[in-house]
C-alpha cells in the first residue's frame, strides 16, 4: 500500500473511533472547544481547523508525510509504531498545549510536553505570526523503562545504606 492508501484507511478508522467515543460520552460530559474542533475536523474531513488555547490560535492542517495531521496518522496512529497514539490522544491534543509546559525548540517552533501516568506526550507547533501556531508534530513516549531504572537505583541505594 502507498502512503495515501494507508492514510485513508487510518483516517476512516479514526472517524469510526471518534464516533464511538462521542456515542459513549453523549450523556456524561460535553467536548471542550478544542476537542470539538478536532472531532469536527476528522468527522467532516476538513482541510484545516483552528481553535484557541491559552491565548494561542492553534491551526491543524492535513499537512503531508512529514508534518501535520497526515504525519500523525502515517507515523504514530498504528499499533506498535514509534510514538504510538490512540484516538483519545488525538482528540486531546489541546490538553498538552493547555497544560502550558512550554519548552524552547528549534528555530521558530514551540514544544509543549505533558506527562500523564507513564507516558510523555509531545506537541511541536511552528510560529506563523504573533500567537498563531501551526501544528507540526504530536507523539507519545513511554516512560516505563525510565521508571524501572529509577526504582532499581533507589532499591540499590537502600541496600547499600542498610548494609
């Protein structure tokens, strides 16, 4: 399969998962503005969407194989791939930005990080003008291995102290 076929298959899968999420949460809670924008972007197959978070105007475009929404689906929305993302992660992209843990990045980019449980989410946005940021990258990284190393180190230090 070529990248367009892979994208189309994954996009249809994401649409289905979004519909299931919306159906399950229908009477429990209402989507936040940024979640609704991403939901509409996917369900209605829009070319781009804009939403506001913390004074920033975030622009999510289809993009290409290297950046934007297409990149997310091709590189990260698949079982076992690097930076694996699920439908709920994509729906909650805005939460990473909302937490406002902003880190410097290359050139005219801003990186936002969110640690949730044992997973670190990274969003990179490119400054277009003023507070207008264009979505470039979104991925996750498991921190399980880091935690295991830290726990082993603490246990090792305790053994040394007690001997």
